C-alpha cells in the first residue's frame, strides 16, 4: 500500500488547505468549531502533519466557525452583488427586497434589517433592501372633467397640477387638454399641465341698419365679428350703399 507524508495545513484557510491535501492525494473532511480564530481557518488536522498515511485516505480538518456572533456590516450605496458579498463574508445570508427611493440610485443597497452594527448570530438571515429608483405614478385621465376635479385627481396621485386657459367651444371650466397624456409614468412631485376651456367669448351684435357699408363693417369688426356682405336692389336711391338688413339681428 502506498503511503505519503501528510502536509501541514494548520493555520491555512479551508480552501487553501483542501487544495494542498487533494494535490497530495488525500481526501478531505471537516468539522466546525466556534473559535476566536478567523472564520474558515484550519485549527487542527488528523492525521497530524508529517505523519505517513495511505494515499487516498481522509484527512479530517477542524475548522473555525468564527465567533458565535458577528456585526452586520454597513452596505448603504453598495451595488447589490457587493452588498450580498459583504454579508456572506461574515457568514450571514441575505433576503433581498426592493423599495423605491428618491435618494439612492436604482440597484444600490439602501439598508439592512437588523441595521448596520447590530450583533447577530452567524448564519442569520438579513433583510437587504435594494433601491428600485424613484417611485413612478401613472398620470390620470382628466380631459372632460371640470378643472377642480382634474386638479384633485392629479394631486391625489402625488403629482402637481398646473392650469392654463384657452378659448374653446367646450363648456367653460372643462379640461380640454393635458400634458403629459393619461397613463404616462412620472416621478412623484412632477407637474401635469391641464388646459381649461374659457368657452367662446360672446358679444352683443350692434345695430348697423341704416349706416354705410364701410362703417357697418368697421363697427362689426371692432366687436370681434366677421361681416359678410350681400347686395340687394332698392327702390329708394337714398338707401344706395347703406345696410338695409342684418342677420343676426341687433
């Protein structure tokens, strides 16, 4: 039976010790013990270093499980993968949840529960919160509502209404346009502009019967109206060039 001297691996990290022993032709088994030594450090081995052992036999390593408790590390603003790695290096396991944040970029760690600096048992599960970026809300559909109702709906989802007015054939006070449109996703506190109808301004039609066509046109235009002329034959020469009727009436 071929035998070989067992290499010394006491004091090495488990990964290195395993590699050394396997290269030498031995199998490796491990037992964990609590210790002030660093986590994964080999504390003892059986067979002892430099003893002859059969090639292919098993070397049992006594490995430090570290102290029974560890402190939760600070992971704020670390990328998710790095935050998980920080926790795992201390023997902790991460449960990942996502929360919206106005301050921390998407994909970066926000905090842990228990919080940083808390003493916990090694192997405990830690809640790790990762930022999903700013909270987005959908713009409500407000065209056709009254201006007051539209403002209430926009404010109700965390957006800020801005009102402008425009003349329109729609009833006065009705929302005739919005920007951005319904369904667009915006950050909380963003502005949504609504356009409210002022209706169409109405004027009293002046009485232009009996005055000259040119004066009649000028008077109508001054009121914001658009005169259209039609000529008719008259029997009284004094009416030539004067307005003899109007539609709508004065």
